[in-house]
C-alpha cells in the first residue's frame, strides 16, 4: 500500500483504485456471462460434475 496509497482494493498482490476495481469486476461479470451461455462450456461443467460424483461414489 505504500507504493499506491490511493488504492482501495487488492487483486492478489496488485493494488487497485476504486475505478480499476469496478472495471475489473465488470470485466469478470461479462466473461462469466459469456461462459455460462456457451453450450460447450456447459457440457464441460456437467462432465466434470459427473466425474466428480462418480469418483466420490467409489
């Protein structure tokens, strides 16, 4: 925080100002929307969940 005293948020080891944090959050939300609506990504999440359930069952 000494290097960037106006920082209000941290992203790992990176200090962010309020505006940067808002921009980062908006970008993450857009990426999440795109991923959640992609049929291939949905299939992959289902496949991983099924594999995890099968592993836990054994």
